[in-house]
C-alpha cells in the first residue's frame, strides 16, 4: 500500500475553540539538502514543501497560528481579534494543498494574529523570516528584503528583551541572525557589530557551527571592505 506524503491533522483553534483540519507533510518524505546562511532550508523535493504548512488558518474565525504560539490571551485580545480579523473573514479554507501564494498569505495572517495577540518578538521574527524565504523562492527580491528587515528588527527586539530564553533558539543563533540579516539588507555596520558579538562569546556557546558561520562571514566582509 502506497503511503501518501501528506496527511490531515485535526486542530482546535486557539481563539474560537472550533475544530478544523489542516494539511501536513509526513517527515519521512522530507529531506533537507542544505541550509543557506540565514538557515533557510533547501529541500530535495520542491513539490513537498513543509514550510507551506507551518501555519494553521482557522476557517471559522480567521485566526492563524503556528506551534510557537502560546495558549494565553491577554485581556481584551479576543475582542480585538474578533473585530480586526473575524468580522472581515469570509470563511476561506487553507486546509488542503497550498500554493506558494497561499503559503505567504497564511504567514501574513499569522503575523497579523501574532501582532494582535502580542506573541513573543522571537515568534513574530520566525514568521516574517519565513515570509522572506518564500518571496525569495518566488523571485520577488523587494518583498524578500522588506520582510528580512522586519525579521531583523524583531530578532533585535527578542535579543533586547530576552524572550528567546527557554526556547530552541540560543542567544548565539539570535545574534547571528541579526548580523546575517543586517548584511543581507545592506546594513554592514550592524552586521559587523553582531558578528563580532557572536565570535566574542564563542567560549560560552554550544553551537560551534554557528560560530564558524559568523567567522566566515566576518572574514568575507573584511575582504570586501579592503577592496579598493
């Protein structure tokens, strides 16, 4: 019997508590060939793109979320979601196979939902970086740079307020991403400052791979700056 690479997962909406199904890809069908310098994964099969399905979009109320969202809603937040999202929601379903444009739309809905819900800066940074990756796949460089700039600023906020602590993202990785995204959006001073910060803290880091990435990029920038 042939196993389908996609399956339907039943989910309960964090906001309205209604149940719905969303598509996921079985991990056995996913193989990452490599990661780019900002950790963007390159998959062996472009037709099976797990990034397309990270966001669950509730067809009932429009609230959209990832596994990184917390279940807590602050005072007045649910009312604001109802006014800002649900009142304009047409009941669209994102539950089946998604195109790249539908994937981008799902992340933008998640970013809006996260902004209203006041999710961690780290969570919103991850969402906007993934939007940038998808725009890169589309070949839309202007939108890619715009969302990388937003992601860089959100990672900077996360580093400042320390909301990455207790997550899978280490301090080394957060500072490295601030540096790498700064370099990619054309802010070399901020890039150099943060690559230096990564390298200075190498003794306390548990991620030698990220330290080496920072050293390689730092050397590359120095060589470029030395050119006449």
